[in-house]
């Protein structure tokens, strides 16, 4: 999704801005641009495509100067074209923008009446002209930005510079993250701390509604016109981008990191007897026990993690668990029974749909507001009462892998903690805890079957449609497998609960259609076998990911035997196998696996 980087320094800033943009590439974008002030002049470059194209443009046309803004854009208003890329200009000023301005149409009409002309389709240009108009009527850049933050509706972050005031950058945060980097005699702004790592470890996280004024030697922050102080944090060096090492793609590296990050997620949270130690707060036992209903809200892969957790929690805790996609939860009447907790799950902690769902939930009478997240200083972490961190480390590949399996691990821990709060001495829960302790090595064992999985990928890479089947725990696994495949290979893939085939999708099955079934050795195996026969009877091409003890009958196009098991944690093991499948197909097709088309790592618009 869009990225902002800005810098004011004693030295030239174009290289700093460029390195910042490169650090944000993982978030997904379709164009990039930069503007730098030198003396009384402002100059800019904008390119559709990768940051590398902007870099080449800069070689041909350098932008000297010590004050500048830069941006990677992910199209929302207007196609990915140069005229829609940022910075957007209005006379003496230029502006970059993340997020969406909802009342842009209203202001566009107002500006047209005032004689302003538009050269882009963006809501950003509306903000640039408004700032310009405000300065034309006497405001300085800072007060114009303070006014603008109030006048615009939506969720956004802005940074602007002007040749009329070439000694500072002004930025504001309203619904989209923004962080200030503090250097020695230099300051920076970025939408993600990743962009700051090449230049500083000191940072200030802006709060909602903050407007910041950055000069070389000082930073001032205002909230509703009043000066406020915000603490300076030290960026964790761990959040720096390690290298891909020998791996061809970040996604492959992240798939193989899973045994280590699952161990990290469990570290200090389970004792050797499988008992959960306090996860969220020292007094958690009493209030976890009192939860009688759970509402879980998330998007995409995080939603799939929640679906797996519903099976776990309803089975082990026997409490009703309602799981919903955040963008749906947002726009319907939600009924909240007594003693219900709200849980939102997000890898980034910045997904706007999920944050808005949390804000809606905050207005309801939930008993607790909980989160599961991977980014310590994210908005989500700050807005929930208690957050369970997944400790997956930075995930660079847009397609979520290690973030997902650590979410599942965190949900498993939460389920055990809630169970333990209800029955402190439950033998079953302790056994489950011991199984969870073995999960990192179980996943290692699945990864050892990568070569066999690649053979199935070779067959699927020729296809245009794939159906994934699973039953019980494996239905959300099939959904996640289908999402992974379509995200990075662009092959159309759908998931069905295997028992649902005969209610419609069976009409699609013929000799051309590949069907991937996930078959752990669990109590639903017989039922799944019957569904697989339905596929075989119609000549469908059946590919099975089966537990080592399972011997599927009939004709198969492909079979991978894996240590999936048949226990409650089999969905984690099976998911890892399907991640490898999707990765192999996409890599063999030669796709940009880490930055698939049209997608962004962190979706900060509605
Ligand atoms: C995962 O592969 C996807 N890129 C996407 O579905 C993602 O899980 C979703 O956008 C939610 O992101 P979050 O976990 O950061 O909130």
C-alpha cells in the first residue's frame, strides 16, 4: 500500500528518500515519485512501475537539495499513471498522501468554482490545492495543514513542502500511520519505521490527529492546535530487514523460518507440562474465565486463522465463537450478548477495515477488547486493551506465511489459557499444550517434503482453475490454500467444504479440473474419502495431501504423504504444505512472488 518518506537534513536527501522507498517496496505499490526543494525551486520526478525506474530517472535527472518528500502509490483514485503518482503539486507546494479522502468530491467542486484546475484523478490533488488556497489567503504552511486535517474526512496521512517556506516539512496523521525519525541535525517522516532504519533508530510515533512541523534541528507536534510532547522510542534493530540470504524470494525464506518463529511465539508462554503461563495480564485468569462468547474480526489470511480458532474454541471451550470479515462486520447491525469479548487479528495492525471494526466494537458493550498482532507499535496494539504478540518478525512477502502460522499458534495459546482459566487441572488441555510445544519440530518435518510438493506444483502450473477441499479444521486450511495460490500465481482457486461439493461445485468437475484435497488422519477421513470418490467418479484430477497413515483409494493424479497427523494442530501443518505448493507454482511461472500484482502488504484504505 502507499508509502511516505520525507527528509530535512544538512546533506542531500534524494538518496535517503530513495533508500526509504526501497525499504517500503514490500508493501506493494504501482508508481513512485519524489520532490526536492533547492533554494527557491522545487523539482520532482514521478514514474509508473518499480522504484528502480525512479532511481534510473534520478540518475538521468538528479534532484539536488536538502529537503524533500517521496512516495510509493497504490492506486485508489485514478489509474496507475504518471499524472496520478505523487507528489501532487499546487503552485509553490507539493504533497504526498496515504489513505483515502472521503469528501474529496465536495472539495473538488469547491476548488473548481474557485478556478483551480486538476491534472490528475486523485483525491491527493484536492488536498494539495486546498493547502495552496489556504496559504493564498494568509495561512502559513503549518496552520494550513492544521486546517486541512480538520477539513478532510477519511483515513489518511499527509506530508507537504513549499518553496515559500523552504525550511520545514509539515505532516499530519489522521487514520493512517506516520512516524518521525530523529537524527542529529536532521529529521525524517515515514509511514512505516522500516523506511527509517537506514538513517536512524530514534523515532516518534504520531498519534491520531497530530500535525508535525519538522525542521533540521527541531520537531514540534500539535494536537488540535496545542503543542504536545510525544515520547522518543528506540527502533528495535530486529525490525530491520535481514537479507534474503540464499533464498530466491522473501516468501520462501519466510516459509522456512516457521519452525524458528513458532518456537519464538511459544517461548516463555507454556511450561514443560503444557500449562500456559500468563499471556496477556497477571490477573487474566479471572476475566478469561468470565468470557462466555467471543467475536473475532479480521481480513484475508488473518480471517482464515480466526476460522480455524472457531473450531478449536467451540470444541475445547464450548463457547459460541462468531468469526467475521471486518468489512462486513462494519456495516451491519451487530448483536452483542452479555459477557462477550471482542478479538481482532491483524499481522500489520494497520489494516483499516479491521481497525474500523475495532472502533465500531468499542461503541458496543463488549466485556474485553483483545488483539493478536505482529507489529509492536501498530495502531491495533495501541487501541486494544490487551494484545498477544505473534513474534513472527517482519514479514516482507505480501503473501502471509509465517505471520499466519504464528497467529494460529497465538490463538492456540489463547484457547488453552481460556480453557485453563475454566479448569485449572484439565489433563486434556495439558496434553494439548504439550502437542503445541512440539509444533515447531512438526512444521520442520513438513518442510522436509518440499521436493514431493514441487511435483504437484509442476502439474498445477499449467492450469487455470483449481478447487481445494477440506472438512472440519481443514476447510479454513483449504480456503487459505486457495487464497495463497490465487494471490501469487494468479490461477483462479476456490475452496469448498468437501461435503458441499454435491450441492453445486460438482458441476464443474471434469477431466480438466484439478481438485486438491487435504486429508489428515482424523475422524472425518471416511467422509472426505467419500467426497474424493465423487470427484474421481466424474473424472476429476485429484491431488491429495495426506497424512502418512492415510492411503486414499482410487485413481489419483498426485499424492504427497506428509506428517499431518489428525489432531487439533493438523491445520497448521497442512497450511505449511499448501504455502509451499502456492510458492512453487508462482515461482515456476516466473511471477513476482513477493510483490504480486494489485496487492499491498498492509491495506490502509477501506
Ligand atoms: C495474506 O496473504 C494477504 N496478503 C491478506 O489477505 C492479509 O492477510 C490481509 O490483508 C490482512 O492483513 P493484516 O493481517 O495485516 O490485517
